[in-house]
């Protein structure tokens, strides 16, 4: 493939939505994912500095000169690209690869240590540990009662990674939101005949969707409602 054929979104338009060699249609999902990724990076570059400015000081940018926000912007941009990839992979294959979930978790701890995530390192660690143990406990009890697998181990690691970025206080609303979203989508798919009896939908995309909603400002609404500063 040539360089211009690798340019996100524009290459899809130039090629008329078809492969340059076999002329088969290219699925719309690819430019949609590219547009979502671009929109997230723009948000991180334009809106994230204002979000950081509202956080308690001086814990936001530890060791970074005042006014310099490239570190947090880059960290959260990479976070968005990673979770977007995980959501699509899990939806397609019900698989959350360790090659993405583990770097995401470690990246959250590193970002917290550098002051780039808006969380103290202690909260990032607590979020990661509680995130893993919460889903692991539920899945273990479910398996003990039903003798069936109710959730894959990748979901434990994903919630641990999200906890490292969002902190322990947002784990409960994150899981509740993801559960409600998953239930609603499952009911719609069942009503349309796209989800057969005994089949299930992956939980990862809904955990990620809830985490993105929290990062876009819903976390402040929840914290205000709970009286948490």
C-alpha cells in the first residue's frame, strides 16, 4: 500500500470506500473508528487542559512546569486510542488481549506517578486492585453457584486498568453504567433476533463506554451528587 492509502479517513474518501486492488467495499467501521479516535485526540488537546485546571493543585502536574499540559494530554490521548481498540476487538471476538490491557494498567500507574492522570498514585493502585478483585469475586461466586463461566478473565484486567486511570471512587458507577448499557443493548439485540438463546455479548465495550462518559464530565456530576469534592 502507498503512503497516501494509509492516511486515516481521507484514504477512505479518495478510494470511494473500496479497496484499491480488489475493489471490494471497505467496511464503514474503519473510518468511523478513525474519526472517533481523531475526535478524542482533539478533545484531549483542546478541552483537557481546562479539565486539569479544575483539579486540586498541586497534584495535577507533579514535576511538570506550570502551564505545560502536553504530558497529561498525550497520556489521555493514548488511553483513548487503547480503549477504543479494546472495545472493537472485544465486540468482534469476545477477547481482550493482555498486550493491550496490561500496558493500559501499567500506563495508568505511571501516569499517576508523574501526576498526569489527575489521580494520586495511591488511588490509582487502589483502583487497579479493587477493579480486578471486584469482577473476579463476582465471577467466582457465579461459577461456584452455577458451574458456568459468567465472565472472562480479560474483563477483570480491563477493569483493573480502568481503575488505575479513574480511581476507586468511580468503580461502582462505572460498573453500574456498563451493566445498564449492556442490558439495554442485549434486550434490543434479543428483540431483533440478533442474540440467540444461550449467547452473550461482551462486557468490555460497555465498561469502556462508561469510562469514556465519566472522563467526558459525568464523573463531576456523580461526585457532586455524592458530595465528593
